[in-house]
């Protein structure tokens, strides 16, 4: 019943911007924890940006802080990741995720608490 569908990935030059969208259905965004994860070739999946209604906070890992911003539109049931000043090391498959919030944004992004719902992923490639 729960569905998450990412879109907005693609090829962008270093220094450019992309906005990823995650269209959701089957649950209420206002009560949820949501997040964006990425997995680069040969690397483990890492939590990038998370937002939880449990503590009302957002969390961003240091490598993207000041460049990426997570947000959501509860009326449209869409989760966003605005990515600015993209770097080649941002190249990865990006996934959105959701859960009925039971922990902090940091808890979810750090992997201490697991998201139950995942999208299919969208490729982001940063290259000149």
C-alpha cells in the first residue's frame, strides 16, 4: 500500500543543482519520518538528510550540510531533496525512505532506527 517513487535525477556539471522528488502514497506525511540515502559504487549506503516528526528536526551529514536541504509538502505528499553546488563525489543512486516516526531525525539517518519503506532509487551523476 505504501509507495515511494523518486524522480529528478540525471547528469549535472560540478557546481550545478538538482531537486529530487519522492512522490508518496499510502501514508500520512505529517506523521512520518522521511529521509534521503545514497549509495555510490563500492561504498555502503549512507543517510544524507532526514526529517522526523518525532522531534521536529532535520539532520544532514557534514559532507552535504549547507548544500543539501530536505523538505516535504504534506498537501502534495512529496518529499524533496534540494541539492546545490554538486560535487563529483555526490555521484550515487539516491533513495527516499519513510517510516511512522518513532525516533529523531539523527536516529534515522545514522541507521540506529531503520526506515520501513523505500523507493526504487534515482541516479545522480556529477561530471564535466
